[in-house]
């Protein structure tokens, strides 16, 4: 695979720590960029799907949005509680 040379700005202390840890900065930068591109593609797919649903079903009502936010908050709180319990048990 052909590789392009690029210049990136990284704080000196991070570069020094990465080198001290024996990390391949180019490889990590490539993996980070690849992961971000994948994340952005997934967000774009989700946005397209949500737009399709809105077109087919109409917009989400304020009550539905509030109910969804409350549900998500309960799930997040339960996950936080489970993670906290797991850390205390370890």
C-alpha cells in the first residue's frame, strides 16, 4: 500500500512518552484516523436512517423525546452503578 507523508503537531511530552513506551506513532495515528473515519461513516448511516424514519413516521414528539431521554438516563445510571459495583468487587 502506498503511504503519504504528512506532518502532524503533537505535544512534545506526548511524543516523548510514546517513544519511551516503544509505540509506533505513525501506526497509532493511522489506526486513530481509520477509527474516526469508521465512526463518522456510522454516524452518517444512522443520520440517514433516522431521517428515513422521520419521513415515514413523522417527527418525534416532545413527549416521546422526553420519555426516551428519561429511559436513556435510567439505563446509564444502571450501567454506572454496575460499573461502580464491579470496581469495588475487584
